[in-house]
C-alpha cells in the first residue's frame, strides 16, 4: 500500500495502482527482468486469525470483512502480474512471514499448478530474518522461479541463540470470558521493515537471476501471427474465467473512464 497522500498509483489495492504494476511488468526486458513482491501480510498471519478467521481449511477467511476482501483481492491481482512477468521470461520472488497462509489462496495454488504444467518450478525457501539483521527472529518464506533464493537460508536459530528482544510484538490478556488471548502490540507493524542486509543480498542476487531468466521454455510459448492486427486476435480469444476475486470489472471501468 502506498503512503497516505501518495495517490492511487502507489496503492496496489486501487485500480490505478494495479495497472501501474501491470504496466511496469510489461515494460520489463524480455528474458531479463525480476519482480519482487512483498504482499501485505497482516490478514494472512496466524496472529490475525481471530479476526480474519483464516485457517488451513478456510484460507480465504471471512469474506464479509473488508480487510479480508482486500487481502484476497491483492493476492489475486499479484498472481496476475506474476504470470505476466513469467510469460515475458522474467523471474518472480514473493515474500511473506512464516505463518502466512497466502500460499493456500486458490489463485496461488492455480499459479503453482499452471507453471508446473509449463515445466516451470516454483521454489520455496524458509529462513530466519534475524540472520539478515532483523531485531526479531521472524521466520520468513520466499517463493520464486529462481533457485537462488536458497542462499537466504543461513541455518537453524533458537531463541537462546538469538537472545532477548527489546520490545514485545504480542500482548497477552484475559478476554471478557476469562480466557487467555493475545493480540499484536504497537510495535508489530515495525517488524515489516526489511533489514538493509536483506535488501543488499537481493541486489547481489539480481545478476545471477538475470542470467538465468527465460524460465518459460520456447516450445511452450503460444504461436501468434504477428502480421494480423492485435484487436482481431483479441476478439477471437475465449475467456472462461473472469477472475472475479481480483475485481477486474472495476479495472475495466477505470480504463474506460481514463482520458
């Protein structure tokens, strides 16, 4: 999400923000670009499960809640841009906390199955962000079409080895029924910041990722007659899935209203 006052173009949840991300993905050089995603995790982590009602059997949570609707929409739109990136021969990297259930979203699973059918493997790497300079242990997971994400793993970490943290991210209390409960503290939001060492390693990985792009095998690419007008080709296409959870109808209206 963009900062307050930065406009809709910096808010991926808005139509303008989604289209900005899509245009940037389309402008990536063929077989030579990487897109890194850090999708908002607040609705997907275990700490929020009491509100979102997400679990392994119900990863989409409680739809009537606006925060759940937004989180589901962000993931669906993210998957669309990822598929554009991979179709152009680029690599994708997606980061989320270890307890996140984002990977159980129907569209995430669809992405894994679709890419696998094209001969493209999506790698998963869990690691401790503490090894990269984070104040908290913070178990983190990366998914990527590049195996280089394995370099983020620096081994095992125990609470004893990490040592005590200065502030607590969880507050425990008794609810009105007398049962012990917990919620995020005011410092929890600050843990979403990436350490400088982590960001630096991403930059160091880019050259290797650029060299290994072109993950989509040429034989799998659809054959298109480029001599024909694109509008004619588009009209002949069949669409059996409108991705309602990504709220693309709103995007179409936004585009039609642009001058």
